[in-house]
C-alpha cells in the first residue's frame, strides 16, 4: 500500500498566494482520492486523520505555550 504525503499538500496550501491556488491544491487532493480503490481510500482517510491530529496537537501546544 502507498503512504500519502499530506505534509506536501499542507505546506503548498500554506504557501499559496491566492485562494485560487489553494482551491487548485484542494482539487488536486480530491482528484487523487477519486482515483483510489476502496482499500486505498480507507488508508488515505486513516492517514489524513492521523496527520490532522498531529498538526492540531502541534498548533495547540504552540498556542498554549504562547498564552500561558
């Protein structure tokens, strides 16, 4: 099974200079998802959830550190 590089999409979206560029990156990710079979979609969703939890945790830690 493939491992998905969500960090690549995340960094590109953060550095996008326009909303159109961000939308194009989101579409690219959605198009990738549409090409996957059921097992790969399950893996994609699990890896995306894990990535999002790690990113949220890191942001929360920084926010807490700044505000306390």
